[in-house]
């Protein structure tokens, strides 16, 4: 060995020893501190808002421009202050139910925070917005949204019946306002039963196209009044740069009001038509007067006729998206590009067929459609099943490369790009599965694994793919060349995990088995080269049996998965129970690499989902992680885990500091 290399090696060894000593000292100091520190809620329990300003938890979407409806607003407020616990806003599609409910809810929020007028407006301790607009709303999802919005994530962990009772109790304790948008589309009868039995002092505000409940205080929406309709027409004229409409005399606009019956969406569609080439108020009015049957049918048919070919091509693909879409997603799906796409989207927004958020940065702008537009566009799509399939396939291809670029297993800032797309991505994966393009769907999921580990969506993922198929594919994608016996051990481990954790949920509301799968996948992702051993992954998948189910099941694991897996599970449990008492060096010497890794993977996933843990436990979790787990991960040479744990503890410390 060259003298220089020898010196380098000695320095390296000394540095490593110094590292271990430093880590041991750090662990010791931490233990000392823990002994001195009394348990109990700390500063982290204090609210973020200045004293005197009530903190009102809510999840309301932002309000948009709202005109008139003063008397209806007053009636809804009055109903919310009365003894009625169920209030509904009903009326035909597009009449403005959602807009009114949102406006009322924002006024209640301002009054509750004492930021706005409180006269005649009920104050609440929290406001929850739920909607069945894009997907069916189940009782479970409704209860989870209530629990999470009101910052009781622990409730979401419970089985459905207990969860129902816990949420009931919560809503009985203080006045909360629950809004259920598009109630008419809910098919889960237990939602209706839950709402009917909802206890005072909380209130529910429904919007519905059909009046289905008898126990409810109903406010029926009709068209806007003449002056409100004229204000909306002028406002739309201004938005579209139609000075002739913006400044028109009332009598000129009166016909438009009469022809649309004052229905806001019909007014917006009709004004959008006037803006089109060759159109005027008269041409649009003439066609409205010829309208037979539903006004929306005829306005939509006419709007469709006025659209450019590329705008049609764009509109027809919008229902493929489960939620709002990005420009690049629409571009890929519609196959309309560059300035032609901008023109098409411009025309659709102008005609109020598509709504756009007002971000200046085009890449961040999101496009969405009203339920009525969705219904019409879907009927057009159905006329061309082949075109629809091709568009879906293009979208799947788009998400395959989008998720490859912006996803990954380990957290990077880029994961943020996935967030608004996730419902669309999952709908696409579901389509892939239905169309026997399973591999494509699984590949897309592989790219978003890092996001799912942190943000959940497990119920959706495991609803599309059975856990066994999902896990075996993902592990295979991580560079494991699985022999048939390794494959079978993984399959059996998944089956054991599924059967052991059946009917259990985590605090996040995700099925419990998701944690087992997450720990299995983290373990699989970290193992490198020679270490890639399916038995370690199988042990990670069943690592919690002792703790969650009981020691008898460990023997069962041994019978089904073999003695090596059983020993590893046992070792990992033992390490978990005694990690605080053991010296770092001792852990490294006496526990196998697999057991240590499983413990680290378990801690990592618990930290990734820490936001569902009550705030007063954070301080302890963060300290333990910084003082025990990060040094252990560093010494065991798992840099990805170190980086991820450091990121999470740093962010958690910032949160705790802001709250202090
Ligand atoms: N008072 C208002 N002022 C301004 N715009 C309004 C008003 N009411 C409704 N709109 C607009 O009209 C359109 C339809 O309204 P909204 O979505 O509230 O109807 P809806 O009755 O909830 O329909 P659906 O039954 O299909 O859910 C939206 O674009 C909304 O912004
Ligand atoms: Mg609505």
C-alpha cells in the first residue's frame, strides 16, 4: 500500500471511530435529558393565532365572484341560526346552489373569526366542506374529512362504527357547520342516515338538485332577479371585453334575462356565445327563443356548434380527468398543441365551458369543468368510443413520463408537482387495469411510490390492485430478480399481512396493511446488490405481528414464511422494544443488518405520516429520531434514510417553533 493511501486509510478509520463515539455521546446525552424531562403537553399545544382571535379550522375552497342573492343568503343564514339542524339549498343544475353555499360558508367563517359582520350570521367552531361532485361520497370518507378538518386525525383511525360515534360526539360538543355539496348524487344510504341523526348544536347545509329529505329546512333557488341577472350579464361582458354588454341599457339586456330564466350558468354560456365571431346579442337571443326542452341542451348544442374544431377536441377530453387538469395534461390527451391549444382553451374559458384558475404562470394554471359541462361533454365522448380510448391511452402515456420525471421513491421537491394530479393519476391507473394494461398502471404507481408513502391514497391503490400483485411488481421493479420461491415468499408475506391487519385502520384513515407494505417497500428500496434478499422484505412486511396482533402469531409467521423470516421479525421486535436502552455500538454488533433496517424503515414511515400523530407527541418523536435513529441509520450506512429523516425532523422542528 502506498504511504499516502495508508495515511488516508488510518485517517478514515479514526474519523469513523470518532463518528461512532460522537453518536454514542449524543445518544447518552439524549437519554440523560429524557430522564430529567417530565412528560406532558408542551408549548406545541399552543395555538398559532394571536390571542383573542378564534382559530376556526376549515377546508373551504376559495370563493369566486358572487353577485346578488341577498334574500336567499339571508334565508340560509336565518335557517342556520334557527333550530333546524338540516338546511338544504335545492334547485336545477347551474342555478347557483354551490356558489350560494360557498358564499354563506365564507360569511360564517368571517363572522366566526370576528373578521366580518356577525349580525344575523351564525358563528361556528369549525366549517367542513365535503362534495360528491366528482366522486361518490361514502360515509367513511365523509367522517374522515370531518375528523381531519377539525384536527382530530386519531378518529379516522377507528373502525367505521366507532368512528361514526366519535364524530357524532364531536359534533355534539360544539357547533360546527358541515356542508355536503351535490347531495343528490350520494348513493351510500348511511350518509343520509348519519345526517338525519346529526346532533345539535352542529348544522348541516346540503346542496341538491332533488329534494330527497323530509326532515330538512329547504331553501329553493330560482333564477336571479332581474337586477341581479343584469349585473351578472354586465359583469360577464366586462370579463370578456364586450363593452356593448357592459354598458348596455337595462331594456337591451332584459331579453337575455328572460330567455335564460335568470339561471346564472345559462347566462354565462349565452354571453360566452355573444363573444364568438359573427355572433351578437340578437343571434344568440334568436336561438334561445327557438329552444325546445331543456335550456341547457339547446345552449350547449349551440355552444358546441360555435366551437372551433380544436376547442371541441379539447372539450371532449375534459371528462377523462377526475379533477382539474393542467395545460400539459390536456395537451397530451387532446393532441392539440402550442398556440392552437391556447386558442382552444381561450375559447372554452370565454364561453364558460371550462373554468381556469388565475395563475399567471401557464404551467401552474388548472382547468376544470362544471358538472353540467361534464355531462354534455361525456355524452359527446360516448359517440366516439374509439377516439375516447385513444385519448385515454395518450393520457396514460403522458402520466407514465410525467411521473417518471416528477416522481421517485425518495422525497425531492419535485414530488410537489404530483399533488394536484394524484386523483387524475389514480383514475388513469384504474382505467389501465380495466383495459388490461395492468403493467402500464403498475409502472405509473411505481413512479409515485414516494408520494404515496407520505400522502396515503392507499385505499385507492389497494382497491385497484390486490396487495400481493402490487407488492411483487414494485419489488421486482426495484432490481430484484425474484426466483419462483422468492416470489412465493413475498406473496405469502403479503397474504399474512392482509389477513392479520384486516379491518384495522391507521390514524390517517388508511388501511393498516398499508404501513406493513410501506415498511416492506422502504426496506426493499434500501437493500443494495448482494443484500437484496426477499426474506428481509418478507420480514418487513410482517414486522408488526408481535406488537399489533400478539406473540402467538409469530409462530404462525414461522410456519408460513420459514424460520429465517420468523427470527428476523423477532429480532426487529426486540430491537424496537429496547432501542432506547442499547448503546449504538452494541446494536450494530448484536443485531443483524436486516433487523436494523426494518426498524429504521418502520420509524421512517411513522415519521413520514407524523402529521396524523397528535401534536403533543411530536417533540418526543423528533428527539428520538434525531438522537437514536438518525445516528443508527448513519452508522448502518443508509444515507437515503438519513436524508429523509433529517428532512422530516427539520420540518417538524420548524412547525414546533412556529407554534411556540
Ligand atoms: N350569484 C352568482 N354570482 C355570480 N356567478 C354565479 C352566481 N351563482 C352562480 N354563478 C355561476 O354560475 C355557475 C353555476 O353555479 P353553481 O355551480 O353554483 O350551480 P349549481 O346549482 O351548484 O349546479 P349543479 O347542480 O350542477 O351543481 C358557476 O359558474 C357560478 O360561478
Ligand atoms: Mg353545484
